[in-house]
C-alpha cells in the first residue's frame, strides 16, 4: 500500500508531497548515494572511530559535496525530487521552467522544499528505527565551522 500524500507549510506556502515510483525513487537514491558516499567517507578518520563519534566540519562536508556534484547531476536531483511536489496555487513542480519561475529570487526557499521532498520520499530511512536515523540526528545537530 502506498503512503498517503503529505502536506507541509514551508515559509507560509502549502506544498503537497507525493511519492515517486519505486524504480525512479531507487535510481534517485542511488545517484544521491554515489555523490554522498565519498563525502561521508571523508568524515571518517584513521582512528577507526565511527563517523557518528567524530567532530564534523559541516563547511568541509558542503565544500566536498559541491566538489563532487556536477551542475547536471544537481539539476537532475532537484528536478526529480520536485517532480513529486505540488504547490497550492502553482500546481505540480514538474519541469525546469515551472521550478525556475516559482523559485526565482528565492533559492533558500527552494532548498527547504527540496530537502522536505527528500525527507518525505526517504522517510523510511530517517524516521525512528530507519536505517539512517542516527546519521539524521547527527546532521540536525551540526553547525558550520568558522
């Protein structure tokens, strides 16, 4: 049985999140994983301790992520995640033109919606008892190093 749709208020705007098809979701997660794996690997140190036990320099992680993420990969991931999102008033954020027009001049807002779409699509990995729940909690507690 498929999950029901999820409605969220982001910065005073209502978005409805649907699920991607199973194969599209799998392929997207694989693409994201291929980009994130080297970045997460960089968090490990030679002491053999868990990534979760290390101090994390979020700035270094973001820099490494942007170093690994090509323009076309980033665009593809964003458009794939947003293709499952409906905005109350705009409709389905199904293509680049709609996304460009809706988020023009509001890049931080777009990132919030993309992150929410990722959370909703892969909630089984990050929720209580999910495969990546402990990493999710660690990321929520991070701050940028100065």
